[in-house]
């Protein structure tokens, strides 16, 4: 088992180790998906301790559709980055 020194523990959280601009841009691009997944999780948690009503089922379906749409949009955004421009 490896031991961690005090110096390593302190530098692991050094202020210069903040996210880069590219990492922040990636997080911002994924934020609609993160939000949609959070909404889906909230809808699922709501129905854990009871039989889902019609309203609960509708809420779950909508949340699942939002997650799928956000995943599709993110995949299309990622794919568009690799498509070369024609006639340039």
C-alpha cells in the first residue's frame, strides 16, 4: 500500500490546478445532459416508495425523452466537430 506525504496532499489541491478553458467548455456543452439526467433521477426517486400514478409515469417518460434528446444533441455536436468543411 502506498503512503501519501503531507506535501503531496497539499499540492493535490493547489490553486493552480483549476480546470482549463477547454475543460470548462466541455462541461458547459454537457450541462443540458447533466440537467436532464438530474431531472430523470429526481423523477425516479419520487416513485421509489409508492406505486407510480399516471402523472408520475408521464413525468418519467418526459424526463427520459429529455435525456435522450440531450444525448442526441451532444452526440451531434461532437460529430459536427469532426466533419471537414466542403469547398474551404
